[in-house]
C-alpha cells in the first residue's frame, strides 16, 4: 500500500503484505492490540514472520525484533536494540503514545528518511 493511498478498513485476507496488515492495525488498534502494547504488536509480527517461513512465502520482512527496522532505529536514534524495537520505542517514547511513535517511525523508515 502506498504511503499516500487512502486508508480504508478492509478484510485481513485482502492484505498483500505486512505493511497492509499494519495499516489495518493502525486504523483500528484496539481491535488488534489491547492497551496499545508494542510488545503485543511485535508478537503479532513474529507470528506473521513465522507464517511466512512455514508457508515458504517470498516476502521481504524488516520487522523482526533485531531486523532491518531495528538496525535503522539503532543507527538513526542510537537506541539499544538488546530487547528489540518494541522495547526500545516504549522506553524512549518521552510521553508520546508508543504505538503512535511506532507508526511515525515506521513511516520514516519506509520513506527512506
């Protein structure tokens, strides 16, 4: 899904990749992540990655706890990734809602900023 595309709630089976799934989560976070826990979101994504592997799906996946997104955060922000990106974002949110910060950082990462 393009970063500028209109965001519309859709059935999960219509999602083409992890970023489409994340857009559905962004649109209705309470349905997916009780209490907005980034740890819970990270666990959903670990399950997504596991499903990709089990089914032999050919999809780039940057959101493992120590994957490319975490490496980008560490380089860009200087945050320790010893406990994964969810913990790092939560610890460094400085009053911002961690889930909101995650999506802002994900948008930056995807845009190449």
